[in-house]
C-alpha cells in the first residue's frame, strides 16, 4: 500500500513544513496524534460495523445451508444451496467495498462463474462448483466469532480510554446529580472508594491517556486480521490470479512477436530488399553496356560489388538482431562480448555460469544486455560500463552498470518500459537504479532453466 504522507509522513525529511505532493507534515509524533487521525476512526468504525454485518452473514449462511442440506432429499435442495452461495458472493462484494472505503484495502473480485452451457441448471452447477463461493461461506462462518472478539476489545479500549481521559471535565456530575463524591472505583457493604480528590482525578486521566494512545494500535492490529480474511477469502484465488497473469503475459509475448515481425519486414523492405532491387537494375544496365562501353560497364559492376557488400552487412546485422549465430554456437559469454565490442564505450563483461541456461532464457538475457548497451551508447554519456551475469539458486541475474549521467526511468514509457514488459512475460523483473548524476545500475532477474546436456559451462571475462 502506498504511504499516506498526510497521515504518516516523515517529520524530519521536509523542513519546509510540507511532505511530498504538498501534503502538510505533522509536528507531533505519530504515537501522540494517532487517536485523532482519520485512519484510526475509520478502522474503529469498521470494527463497529463488523459485528452487525457478521451476524447477518452468519445467520444467512447457516439458514440457507441448513435449509438446502435438509431439502437435498428433494430437488429443491440444490437451488436453495445455489441461491445461498450466490447470496454469499453478493454479500462478499459488500464486504470488499466496506474494506476499500474504511481500510483502504483494494481486493479484486473473485474469478467469475464458469458455466458449462446455458440455463438455470448450468448456473446452479457453476455456483456449486466454484471455489470462490465456498470461500465466501467460510468467511461468513469464521468472521462472526472474530467480529465479536474484535468489537468487544475495540469498544472497551476506545470508550474506557476517552472516558477516563476526559474524567476531569465531567466528574462534577456525580456530586451534583448522583449524590456521591465521584466515580465509584470499589464498593461493598462497609466501604466505598470514589475517585474524588485532585490526585485521583489526575491519575485517572493519565491512565485514560495511556488507554487512548494504545487504542488505535490495538484497533489497527485487529483490523490486520480482517485484512487477511478479506484478501484471502473474498478475493481471487492464487490459481485464478496466476491464470490472469499468464493470459496477460501471453498477450505481451504475442504483441512483442508481432512487433518484431513488423520490424524485420520493415528492415528488409527498406534496407536489404531495396538495395538488392537497385543492384539488379544496375547489373541489367551494365549487361546492356558491356559491348558498347566496357569501361562504364566495369565501373557499374564495381559499384554493384560494393552494394552487394553493403547488403550482406545489413543482412548480417538483421540476422544478429533476430538470433545471433555466436549465441547458439558459443553461448552467452561470447555473444555478450561481441555486443560489448560494438558499444561506443569500453565494456567489461563477466559471465559466471556453471552451465548454459535454456535457449529462451539465454536469448532474453542477450537481447536485454544488447538493448541496455544501446542505451548506454546513445543516452548515458558514460565513459565505461560493465556487464555481469550470474546465477542465484533458481534465478539468473543480469546487471549492466555505467558511469553516465543517470536519470533513467522505466516508468516514463521509454524503451526500458518495453524491456520490463518483456521480462515480466517470463516471470522476470527489471530493477532500475539511476539517480541524477549517475551511476546507472540496471538489474534484470530471470527464472533459471537449464539447457540440454549438450551445452557446456560458460564462464570467463572479456
């Protein structure tokens, strides 16, 4: 969750009196101002509402499940159970909205029902098979005892704390209207103890102050359990979240592949293809002039020879951009060294891998370093750079460091953002540390999968 500087800001980082975004920072420490913070009152209100809402949830679930189970001997039990589960899902949406409004907890709705066909029977079967429906039932059952406990603790600390803290303001009610000296602390048939002298009133207020200061943190601890329950039982399952993530990653991979194909087609059309067409035309003209003007024909053939060399170089560069042969033949160390040799600044390459990774992971690491070194050449104004590749358990880390002017930002829609998307498609992570003035340190973390046994170890320094 993002830090809310208006309520929990650092009181020392911003001496001008304002936090990030112009939010007013507080002079009092958080421990003293917590009882009057809006967050504390929202969390207390959440616990107050939890008890009546949990009673409604529990009553509804027990009634519908008991009725449905009792009617299972007839066909009526199935629609009653399905209606009960559907009602639980609806009440779960209310609980997610309440957690979002009072706790600031964003929980995505659970995975939708997967019907096998259409009609009422298909819908009832989907509701009964849905794991999310039964998690909502479990939430309704577990939340009632927790709501009773948290309601009791929160109300006790909150009311006793404020009542004792403000006791000096209202103790006069007892002698004036109650016929006793003050608040009765103890009493039996022979003795009664009242909080009626200045010392006892002061001690009562101090104890109330301790209760009042502790109450917001106790409430916050109680609502932490509610956060876990709402997030774990009313949100999507881990499997459903993973499926959504994989579908998104698949879309990124498809879009990236389509963009690469368009780039290759454009490079072929605008580069090598156009050059080869012009070459064919020049050779045709040279053939026509071969008998009439041998010198002009020889000159045209010589120019065509240069064009052939240029076209071959462009095709080589294009092939290297698709998948370099040196990467397949000699591995990541040699391929990265070849990329580093084409950088405009001196680059040190160190690959410390006992075995070769899978071809897909190796290719992604290669293109990651290639793009990062292009950024170093074009934008960093660096004097030197380094590339390090190593393995930590089941992850491979690729790090590119340069001593340039810094200021790189992966969230600004630049090439780094596209690179982060490509890495995310294979469960990778891109971390950019680039303060103004440098240095820039970009670390890519990729999942490790070993290559076929034919690949040998690749370790060395260039």
